[in-house]
């Protein structure tokens, strides 16, 4: 459904931004909220405004602000951020305005939904209203999660972690905007209350039923045709109970992590494990053994997902923008995202051992890409890789080091800065040759099942250790990581001895889980946030590789990371703290 512009007087009060003169223009410029009562599509636009604000609607590539990638674009905001420009005024990862506005819209929806004439049929009216309010509660909880991730922190050096102001009602021109921040735990409580309400109103999935007997008990007497009209397949990619459960797990993992769990409360890890287990333990959920390259698998336009995708952005038209941005120059691309040597070194050998294990790994710096974890070749273009349309010899050989082509290190403004190009997410059948340009449909996931499996593994290891199942759960942390590494092609047909060694020690397993998360979710916008919630090193210099004199591979420093200790937490926007005296800034900003 296409979303049309909706302008309301009350919506001019985008939460915590603006002042009274926003409400002064002539009344005829606005459609007041009571218009929605008889115009269901107008009301629906308010809800759909929330969907347009979901932060994962597009790629962020905040990997550029971490040790995983750099960019050859001098104007890249994450590149500037990582090298010292991050401030409460200039904040590329700001979520405040967008998510506060989203909460304002959802509050309006929740306040007015019961008054909207969704249908002249009373049964349909009731179900449309339930669905709409369920979605609004769910989206309000989702926006709270992204606000906490981006802006929670302590207002003193060693104080309590604070969240954001909690808005349970919409704000109008005469309301008080000068509200204090609530504690992180209070915000989590509100998030879970919203998710509770959403789960009461939403189905597990939007799917057609075939008999009246399948209509849920609360809608007894309603026909399957009416039920399918509201809760059937035509509503797919809207938020559901299953998606709410996954968002709970994401939020619970955040709350359990060291940056937010200052008391090291083990029950928070137990909660996160239980929330993730609820998602991955369902009978219809199986670990997708073919899900490693989910981005290259076709998806239908009717809302179906592959087994790897739990929730995704609605599929739009075909394009080739991702390839234009990230193909190397010889394939007519701009080579924007350059994986670092740091990330390449994180991929183990195919025998499971890290390359730093000189005794067991078999790694040779003179031949650094032979015998490696197969994910390396699937996710990253390294020297003499094949890339682009066709198969085998039909593909272009990409020379990323030396000076033979524009694909080499620092040869042009579109060349790699590290000796690597990003392969993951690209659809290699796309041709950018101006004489034969093609495009394809791309998938942008909001939540993948692999993320949920990794969430469970991390939380279960912290709560119970590597080989103990959370109560009532199918898996141990060890079993999850074993599945992930087997799918990757590590230790095919033989024992993964490194995994077995890690499984005897919680701390060693933690390091392995963190590394598997780094590899499996690279370039999907996780690394920036993971480093901060773990409270681990932020200033590791981004490195690359080239050939010294054209013979041997030599690593070199590419870009320093300029972060301070307080930057484990993001700032409240400076302009908001100037406007509202009760809104206190995080320490150090």
C-alpha cells in the first residue's frame, strides 16, 4: 500500500522538537484528527507513518564506524564519526527525532482508533481496530528499543543508566514537553507492557485459514472470509506476534549486556535466553541450513519469506544501487565499503582454528586466503577473487593489490583503501556495464532467524554456560554455534576441535560467540552497537593489506579510531537539552 502524505495539527508537535509557533498557521492548512473517524484510509496513514520510520528499512553500513570497514567516500558520515567528529550536534546514529515522532504517531493512533469507522460491518470493524491497535502498541515498543540503543546512558560518570522520557499519550500545543528521562529499567518495563498489549491483539502470523473452525475463539461466530480479510496473507509484512517476540529478545539482550546491566544481574541473561528461545523453539522454525547467502535467494512479491527471514522490509521495485555503490571500479562500481584486514583476520581457518593459533591453524601469511573459512570468500572480495555476472572464467578477476588495475589499493577515488571489497549483500548477476545494465530485486531484513539463534547462544552461555540448556529450551549455546559453523563449511565431516575446546570454558565460548556474531552479521548494521553493549575495545586501528614490491603481502594501517570512554553510550541531541531543562545529557557529551 502506498503511503500518502498526512498533515495533522497535532502531528506538527513532533515530540520534543519545535515550539508553539509551529501551531499558529491558519487552520485551513491542516486536517484535524477527527477527520480520521470517517476516513479509515486517512487513519491508516497515521499507522503506516510508523512503518516508514522503522530504522532498518534501509542499510546503514555503520560498520564503517568500527574495526570492520572503512569507506573511500570522504563525506561518509560514519567515516567522519569514527575519526573524531561524533558529538551531540553531529550524530549519524541519532534515533531521537525519528523514533520520538514515531511514538507520537502511535499514541495518536491508540487514542483515536476506537472512534474510527473501519468498516460498516461490525465484525470487520472490531477486527480492523484490534489489528491497528496491536500494530501501534508493537511499533511504540519497537521505537523505544531503538531509542534506548542509541541514547540510553548515565548522566554522571558512574551513575544509574537512564533511558528516555516515557510518552504514553500524544502531545499537543498546550502540553508539557519539558519531561525528565526515566530509568533504563522503567523504559524496558514500558516496552514490555506495550509488547504485552500487542501480543493480545495480533496473530502469530498473517495467514489465511481454510475453515470457520480455525477462527480464533475471541472472534467466534465470524466467518473465515471476514477473518482472512483482516488477518490473512494480504497483511503480510505488517508486524505480528512472532515479530513482537523477536523484538522482545533483541531488547532483552540489550538490557542484559554489560553496558546496561551494571549489577551483572544473571536473571537478565536468563530472560534474554528465554525470549530468544521462544522464537527459535517453535515447531515451524528450523535452522536454515541454506540460509548463509539469504540475500541472493529469490523472494516473492506476495509477502512470503524464505526460511532465514523472520521479518523484512516490503519488497519494492528492482534496482542496482547496492552494486553501483560497492562493485569495484572495473565492474563500473564505486567500491564504497572496504572490509578491513581486522575483519578478514577474524575469519578462522576451515579447520575451525583462528589464524592466530600458529600450532593448529595451518595459516600462512604468504598465502593468506587458502584453506580459510568458506564465509570469507562468500562475504569479501580479496586479491584475485572472481566477481560479477557469469560463472567461472566469465567473471572478472579482481586484483585488489598492486598497481595493475583501478581495483588496486588507492588507485582512484573509487578504489579500495584496504585491499578488499564487500561481496556480501550483492547480487552478482547484476551487470553495470552501460551497454547492458541490469537490475534485481533486493531483500532488506528487519530480523533474520540467524540473529535470533545467535541471541539465544550469547544469552544462554552467560546464564547457564556452553552446554546447559535454558529450562524448557531445545538447544545449548554450544549446539547453536555448532550448527552455525557447520553451515559455514567449517570442519566438514570431522570434529570441530576448537569448538570442543571452547565448550569447556564459558569465557572462551563467549569470545567464540562474539566472533561468530561478527562474521554472520557483518555489514548488516550490528557491529557498532555490539561493541558498545559489550563495552569492549573501540579504538582498534582499521588495517588493510597490499603487496610490498609486488611480491609479499604486507598489512598497513588505514584509519585510526578516535573514540573516548564515554562513547559507549550515545548523546541526547544537544538542541533538545537546550530546549528542555529537565532533559539531562549523558555523561561526557
